[in-house]
C-alpha cells in the first residue's frame, strides 16, 4: 500500500516550514522518509480496527470478556450462513492488508500477527470445523455467554441483568442451529458434551440467579425468570437430543490429519518445522525431565521408586474445602520473592482472587486464570480458578482427585497462573503496544511464558532448592511434554484416547482422573503442545538475548522487555528482540 504523492509532499512542506533555515540538510530528508511510514501505519491501523470491530460484532461474548460492552445484549450467530459470511469477511480483510514495506517496525509486527490470526480463524471455520463436529461448542458457548456478564461487576447488577436477559433470549436459537450443524461428530466429543451438560443446566438454575440477588426490580426479575427458564429448557432438550439422536450418529474422527495440523500450527504459532522434528524435540525434553525427576526423587527418599516418592508427597494436600484458602495464602510469598530477587517488574495491583472453577469448565480444566479484559474501564479483580472434585463423586474418587493438589504442586501451579505467570501478563495487558496485541495472541507466548516461569522461579532460588518443589515442577513439565507428544500423535498418527490416557499416567506421572481429562482435552485442543514449545523457545531466546547483550544483560530487563511486547508469536518476539528470527529451538 503506497501513500499518495500529494500526502508526502504536504508532510515535507510542513516540516520544511517548521524547521527553519538553520536546520541540518538531513532534517527534511528524514521527515520525507518518516512521513510515508506514519501514513501507511495509519492506513494499516484503520484496517486492523475494522477487523477487530468485526470480530467483536460477530462474537459478542468475546467482546464482553475483552471489556468491550457495546454488544452485551447480543449473542453469537452460530448458523452456517453466519460462519460462511465471517470467513468471507476475513478473506476481505486479508486482501486489504498492506505489505510490510513502508510500515514502522511495530506495525510490521502487528501486521504479521493479524495476518496469522486471520489465517487461523479461516482455517478454523472452513477446515477444522468444530462447529460441525463438537456439540459442546454450543452448550459451552451459551454458558460462557452468561458467565462473562455475571462474573464481574463492570456495571450495576440491574444493568448487566438487563443485558443478560436480551442475550439469553437469543440462546435457544443457537442450540437450534447446533441440531442443524452437527454432522457425524466424533463420539468422544458428544460424550464430553453430555458429561458437561448437567453442569451447564445447574449453572443457569443456581449460579446465574445467585449472581443477581441484589436486583430488586420486579419487572426485570420477571423477565429474567422467563428468559432463564427458556435457556434451561433449551439446554435440557439439547441434552435429550445429544443422548437420543446425536450419540448414536457420532462416528466421526477428531483427528486433524497431518496437513491440517501443520497448517494450524503455522497459522496459530508461526511454527513451520516438520512434525517428526517437533516430536524429536518433545521426546528429548521429556527424557531430560524424566532423568531429573528420577534424580530429584532420590534426594527425597533414595529407598523408594520415584512414583512412590511422588505418591507420598501427594498425600500431603489440603481438604477440598480448604484448597482455595490454602492457595490464596501462597500468593503473597510468590510476589515478595519476585520483588526481592528482581525477577520482573510487577505493576501496582491488587492480588488475584482464588475461586472454584465454574461447573461448565470442570470436566477439562484443572486450573486457569480469568482476568478482566484489556479494554475494561472499571477496576475489577482477576480470578484464579481451581477445580475441586465433583461433590457427587464417592469419597475415594474425591481423594484420588485431590492428589493433584499436593502442596508443592499448588505452589507450582500458582507460579504458572498468577506470579509471574498469567496474572502478571494481565497486569501488563492494558499497556500492550496496540489493540492487535490486546485482542490476538499466540499460545506459545502466553502459555509458554507461564510454563517457563515454573522452572525459572526454582532456578532463581524460590523455595531454596527444596526437592519437593522441584519434583512438582518436573511433574508438570512432564505433563506438558506428554501433551506435546499426544497432541501430534492423536491428530496425525492414530493414537487413541485410551493410549493417550496411558501415556499421561506412565510418562507424565498423573493420577488416572487427570490422565483421562488430559486425553479428552487433546481431542479438541490439538495444539496443546504449545506449553513446552513456548517454554523451550523462550529459554532459547533468553540465551541468545544474553549473548547479544553481554555485560548489559539482566534477567529482569529480559523479562520486562519480553512481557511488554504482548503475546506475539515467538518468531516475531525473536525478530523484535534480536533483529532476526534464527533457530527457534
């Protein structure tokens, strides 16, 4: 995209008139070069703004979660026609994006990020097509659409409830589209959706009304009961549809296939390495972590096998009722260590609030960070979600589940989710250099950073080399290694859910319920190797950056520079921090 000659001439004329005759001859020349970049940047930013606005309009729940409340009264159009129209619009935005030539370095990074995000969205709509395969897409979308309105007081309760009523009125239509869109889904997808549907229904029966108890307007409450009851009825009918109609017809495959997997990895993460090379990287890291795991276990108890040592540590966990408070109490020590050891700059902020994972997320999520969006104007809390055992389980099942929350593991997960992991990313989000980086991001950056922090914090002396905490960190590293391996093999080499479950148990040292959950997740979250991929790329970037900076290097400066750039794909981060992409791993 070139700027018209008249605009360039006007910019030169303005600079010449303002600089005066005594300025160096290079001043006008510099301005002549700067003006096209500035104008081309503005033209690019205008297209990017249109693309972001289009995303918000088509995905109102996403907009709400990002802190944009223009579309709070709307709900996603999940019809095939709307999905096709979105793909057409994405193609149009892609065609209008300029070449990098003439853009400023920052705009070039955003351009590449936006093009990558558009490619990923088109691939998702047109090739991966979860909307045609995954029944949970619809029931979880309905639940999430309510959750993002009710979970934080970004506006008075009555105002949010009024918006929710209008959004709820559109939700049964989305579930009707599901019946028309779903065709021969994978059986595991339908089973997961059925497994979670009671949690969805319970959420609307109990959690949503409880969130608006302070509302007293009788007319508003009557309208809410009507809309909410309609959603509950639609979800109940959807459950019957899935059990009686969809499940017997669920004979499809969840596997992406090699070509789609590689395209998805390239579009989402800008990684183009052959899959056999990635598997070799994953296996090498797994073996290195397994060796360290075995050695660390021996320092705790040389007379026991490593799994027996881990099992003894896993007995030291809080009761389910005490998990949230125990976790909340760990966060202060994390923050203090980061400050005292100059690990990274923490902006002034309130602590994250630990709460139970919402029921509709419980089947596939152990822990997560849920933070206010970067565009949110209100001052709101971030939530650190932790999954408790299903209260309907037998006592033995609940005890088995709680093994994952042994005390050293709680500390490690808190590093990942809060300090200096995801919560710290949230604290920087409002300062990211552009709206593109506030909206779009690479998982290898965001999840890779949080996973990297687990090892980095212990390497820097957190918990004073206590081997129990190192064992927990290595167990989580092995979990992410196996995700890396399983994601590729399930989607390109025919690995089954049962085989993946076994691998999580034997090579990631996970309890059976966690292994089952992890294997299920891999059927739809095909790229969930992004944790280890990102961690290894950040470690390589840090080594290369240290070599470049020499005596001027500091860990805090590296971390500050990294996190302030936002969640760009790591090849772009390397380009910005090193001047070239080079070898990623």
